[in-house]
C-alpha cells in the first residue's frame, strides 16, 4: 500500500505542472484562492490524477462488476437463477 507521504508527493508533482503562480503547497492550499486555478485548470488536474490512478480503479472495480442479466432492483439475485 502506498503511504500518505508517497501520495502527497505524487499529487504535489501533478500540482506543480499547473502551479504557474509558484505558490507554496501545504495541506491548506486551495485551488481557487492560493493557486488561482479556473475550472478548466481544475479539470485538467483531475484528468492527470485520474490517469495516475486508472489502473488501480480498473483492478478495484473488475471484481465488483455484476453482469446486467444477474441484477434486479426488484428481487434478490438468487431468485433470478433457474
């Protein structure tokens, strides 16, 4: 498992790419107030973070995906099996 320090360093690395103002990064740094990011910059940052974590998300979700034909909002799955 990745430590908090490793995650913080990774996120700070991505923020640095967009930190045109050169603001110091702390746990209290805000996108709009300190970094003066607009909504487009925030979305670009989110896309960069998603790219970083996409493999972890796929692995996490792969085991929990249930095919549509076995799901029902009206009855337990067991009642759908012949």
